[in-house]
C-alpha cells in the first residue's frame, strides 16, 4: 500500500504509551464524530436515577478502555499488516465511544472508574498475547469481545430511564458500531470461539461490570 507507514520498535512503543495515556487521562480522547447525545435534549433525572445511569455509563466507559487496550495490544503483535490497520481503524472508533461515555458521566456529575488502569493493563496483555499466537485468534478475540459488549449494551439500554435520551442515543450508536466491529473481525478471518472460552470471557466481564459500577 502506497501510504503505509513504517515504524521502528521504539516508535511503536512511544505510540503505545501515547495511546495508553490518551485512554486513561481524563478528557484526553478527542472524538472523531460528535456525540449522538448532542442532538438529544437534557432531562432532569432524580438523584437515584442519575447515580444509576452514571454507574452504567462508567461500566461502558471501562468497556471502551478495555477495547482500546485490546486493540492496542493486538496492533503491537499482529502479524499481517492488514490486520494491524483494521485493528487501528476500529480502535479509532472506540475513541469516540470512550469520549462520548466520559462526557456523559461528567454531565451526570460523576467520574470514570478508578480501576481503569488495571483493566487497561489486563486487556492489553490479553490482546498482545492473542496477537502473538495468531491473527485468527486475535481477530476472534475482537469478535467475542464485541459480542460481549453488545450484550451489556442491550442490558443497559433496558435499564436506562425512559427520559434519558442522551445516554440512550450514545449506547444505540455504540451498539451499531460494535456489531460492525464484530462482523469485520469475523470477515477478516477471526476464529469463532467455542462456548467455554466465551464463558470465561463473560465471567471476566462480570467482574468488570460489578466492580466498575461503583468504583
Ligand atoms: Fe466501543
Ligand atoms: Fe468495538
């Protein structure tokens, strides 16, 4: 490809560090697309509702932190350049989700999870390890993770107060994007993971959702 860039190992490490900081530092991820919440009216939620929605959006935000880390880990170790660039494109779309969720959390007078660095590290390791084994496994992880994320999103959409159209708009657009990411990963040759692996992943995600709803 004519416009393909070549980075040295040191360049790659710096890019990884930059991506990690942009994911973990508050207000540092600049979205490529405006938030779908922008065109929706703000509604007054009572204190209990606002706390609950902030908890849900915090879980989604950490999910996006994990997605960032997974993609970054993979882009470090993916063997085929096409896989690497496909992953980078998806990671850019996750930046939107990350920024939209954070913005909504702040609007609800709350903050992202304090556990984000921990989950970033874990997911980065999983992504890098999967990429080292094979691109098929690596892409399979994307597909399985996105499936998991879609399940959370469905669950959260069911839990949102009817009047919170801003949060709803964000989660609905995210669901569209995540479905696409899962489909792209499978089309690119991703392995369909067997049920036990998926079960393990859903246990891990349960730990994440239970902890980050509050912390
Ligand atoms: Fe996402
Ligand atoms: Fe995604």
